[in-house]
C-alpha cells in the first residue's frame, strides 16, 4: 500500500536560542546522577555499607553476611541489585501518571523543579549514610532514582514544543551531547579527587565515594536552575481549559489514553522496536565493566579510562549522528546505528584478554554510536505523539527505556550459566539488535506520524 506523500513540514513552534539552551542544560544537570552515582560509585559504596551492617569488616572479601530490611533476609551483596529492581518496578507505575499530570498542568516547569530537586536532595542526603545505615541509603536511592525518571518524562515533554518536525533531531542530539559532556566532566573531576586523596584504606575510599555521590546531587540541583529560568511555559489546550484538580484529571486522562492508544498502533509498534534494541544498548552499557574484568582480566584503571572515553566521545557521536540525520533522516540513521552496534558486539567477542588498548578502542566505538542512537530515538518518537499528550506518551517511552532493562541482563545471565562463557553471553545480545533492526525497519514511520495528526519532516 503506497504511503501518502505530504508537503514539507511547516515551521514549528517558535522557541528562542536561549530557551533551547535552557532545555539542553537539564541534560547537563541530570547526567551527573547517571554517571557519577549509578554507573560508578553508588553500587560499591552501598554494598560496602550493607556489608558493615551485616557484621562484615569494612573492605573484607567474601562476606556471606545478611541484612533484614522489613524482615526479609537479603544477602549483603544482593541488596543493591534488589534496590535497582525495586526502583524500576515502582517507576513502571509512576511514570505514566507523571506524564498525564504534566499534560494537564499549566506549570510544567514547577513539576520539573519538584522532581529534580527531590532527586538531587535525596542524592545529597547520601552524606548521612555512614556506618551501617544501609536502609537509609536504600530509601534515598529509590527516591532519587524514581524522581530522576519522573523529571526525565517532564523534561522530554518539552521537546515537541521547542521546534518543528525538521528541527527536533538536532535539538535532541545537542541536548544528549551536552549531557554526556557534563556527566563526563564531573565524573573525571571525582575520579581525579579519589585517586589524589586516597590513602589505600577502605574507610578513606568509602568516604571519598560518599562525597563524590553528594557532589552529583549538588551539580544536579545547581544546573537545574538554568532550564527553570530559561524555559517558557507552553501549556496544552487541556491545561489551559483547567476546570478540575490536576492530579485527579491526570489519572482520568491516563485511563482514557491507555484505552485510546489502540488507535495509534504504529506508535505502539515503534515503542516495541525501541524496547527491544534499547534493551540491548542498556545491557552493553551495564555489563561492559563486568566483561572487561571477568573475561578480559583488565585492571580498574583501564575500565575508568574507558568509561571516560565513552562519555566524551558520546558528545561528538551524538552531534555527528544528529548532523547525519539532517541529511538522510532520523529513522535511517537509527537503523544505521543498530548495524554499528552489531559490529561492536562482534568486535567485543574477538577482543584478546589482558589487552587494554583494543578494549579502549572498542569503548571509543561505543561512545561514537551511543549518544546518537538514543537522542534520535527520542526525537523520532516525538513525531508520533498526538498533540497535547507529550507527557503521557513520554511516560510510556521512559518505561520502554528503563522499565524493561532486565531482559538483556537476563538473557546474558542465562547464556553464561549454560556455557560459563562471558563471550557467548555477550554474543547472545545480538538478538536484541537484529530483532530491533527488523522491527524498526518494518515501522511505516511516515504513516505513523500522519496517523498521530502530525506533519512528517522532509526526510526520515
């Protein structure tokens, strides 16, 4: 069936350079939490605190102690992974509601401020997690992680209001690029401080990790002031009409949206494709360090340098793929990025052990393709959202981004258990990129955009 060819997209909503820069700066602000807290410091820090609570000596190896949060027996080493799973589960229920409320609220910036400052405040409060206060640390992390996801939903919902169909790929790519730069900069500073002031004792290492986590909360809060000052409120028609309590109306609208989403099957089809290939991306990010230490037998210094390399090259990668999308379209560029991800997996399978340079080169490749594939997926989805429903649909998008991130690690873990090989486990992730490519290639993107009531960009 031939697709309808429409004229070029008209000029989108007017936004000033100052306003777009303010939007970019929230990515700069929040990325410190992803890199410094979640990726590097919090897991080892909270696990050490939990081991102390379980009766193990600080820095002791092979601790088999247990803690009992809410009376449940939990191995000290399993506490942090369980917290991650709990926060993801709660996020699945929270984010669509946040999106619905954002669409009904005439003061979307206020919502962004609430969630950002709650998340940043919980992160700063990690300064109180001393001794064996594992429960306090767990509660603060869950609150911070949920607030982080909720703020991202509100933040993403501004994107369709900042530019027309032909502008969003570039806007999204610049925001993502600045986020990688900001997150990488603070992480680099923290790693320099840790290496400079560590005396080799477990207590000093723990203290430095704690204050590195706190610095990310301060960074997040301070730079959130920029988007709050420079973004403009652009309330939807429903928000302007008002007439009821925002939270109650948000729940009612969410119920209607869930029922009405069947009217946009192509948008749901895109979400399915995104869920599959993004899960592969998230798994590679999450397990790269484990693969480097366990299979390739690389040292901690190599892993740290590679993490920083990924962060800073992702800045350039997001801008490069954003520029490519302007020429060939976001859809084709994301498909190309999935081919490159497949090449990354195959190259990782062939990496020699105890060879830092090839691992760093592979990290550089990941950095170049990482930011662009994520940024362009976000902007492409913005084209398929019915007007006035940005928050709700980005709530479901964020669930697809974060709420199902257990599928890839599960596949990796099962394959490793059957084969005792991290290399084979890594190759199992090819399924996510190949299937995701096939599903995304099958999405009639232009028809999906038209079905949502929007005008497609000139190139897809």
